[in-house]
């Protein structure tokens, strides 16, 4: 009976995931970019270490997604990001999937997670290596391609019963993980809720996102300079 109940609960969560993933795709690709300026992308590229003399240089298509993710959540014009500006204008039904997604976006944070258990057709159970907490991460595609022990850098969208990625995760290799461990762990401490703060207690989400991006994406010859 317990096993059947678990399968039923997973089925319910996967249904929610599928509906909300469609909303995320529409917001990321059709709605929220309208709330960004050209300068946001240039600034984001510089922060992430993918801008060379004013030109954005991508090593992969995934890095384009990471840049958009950074700009939507961490670039602030007038003290607000694109998600917050959209929330202020949109009149969303509090019972709708879009409201749930936008609320999760507003509470999102970038971190590094390690797969602890693969749940085929559902997702994974993962540990947040920066905050020290565990998540049920729903992602059917990821469950089919990953294995236990894999580490990814990603933005987390937290819902009541599970979390998802923002859709722009990057694999972390041994070199990147060592740099994250040596450079980020000492500088960012855990906070309840799975988010991180700098030692002085001021939230620096954009700094953390950029630092992870540099450690994961930037060629080794540039990492050592940019992480100093």
C-alpha cells in the first residue's frame, strides 16, 4: 500500500511538473525577455565571464540559457529584476499554474546539487552541496540521462512539494567542483531554506550565481584570475 501511495504521489507531482514546465517555457521565451534591456545581457556576460572585449562568446548552446537565466533573475534595473517587474504588471490568478511558477521564480536561487538517487520517469533526490539540504527534484528527462553522484550547477525553482531546475543546468566536472569547494564554500554559508548568504549576512544572489558560472563555464586559464 505504501509503495502504491508513493507511485500515486509521484504521478501527481509529475503532472504538476508537466503543466508548470510549459508555463516556464512560455515565460522564458515569450514573456520575460521583453522586460530586459540590451545592457542587461552585456552586464550578465561580463559577470559570467563570457564577454570578451564587449562581445559575447559562448562555448555551447547551454551557456546561452545560463546567460538568459542570470539576466532574468540577477540583473536588477531600478532595484528589481525581470520577474519582479512582470509580477507588478500581471494580474495572475492565485490558483493558476502561472502564479505558482512566478512565485517559485521569485524565490529561486542558484546552487550546486549532487544526485543521490535516481527516480526513473520522475526525477532525482539530490543534495544541495552549498546549503546542505535535500530536494525531490522533478525532471523526467534528467532521470533518464543521469546517474548517482552526478553534480550540476543550476537555478532551483522551489514549490511546496518538490523543486525543479530553471531549465539551464550545467554539469560540474572534477576541476569545477574542486574550485567551487575551495572558493565558494568558505565564502558562502548556509541559510535555512536552501539559500546562501555571504559571511556578513547580506544576500548576494547575483554574486553567487556569477561565481558558480565562472567556476563551471570559464576556461581554466581565465578561472584562476576571475575567482581571485
